[in-house]
C-alpha cells in the first residue's frame, strides 16, 4: 500500500485553512497530525487530510436535512 505525503502548502490549498489554523486544529485534535520528516520538515498523510475534508462535507450534508 502506497501512502503519499503532502506538505503544508498543499494542505492549505486543499483545505482552505491557513498555516496557524492547521496547527491550532491539530493541537485541538480535530485535524490529522503531521509526520516529522526531518528536524525542520513535516508533512501530512494525503488520505487522512482527504478523509478530514470528506467528514466536513458529510457534516454539512447531515446538518441540512
């Protein structure tokens, strides 16, 4: 099974969130945690970010019924 990692720029583009909001949501436990790549680089598992986006869509659709 192949897992793709995406960097902050891509996370922000896909979610519409800003950098500080991504980290705030991570600390609150409502956004996927990052994977440490090096001492200064992190990334996110693409499928986890996509699942988070999908949950938001499902919450939206569930609330409108």
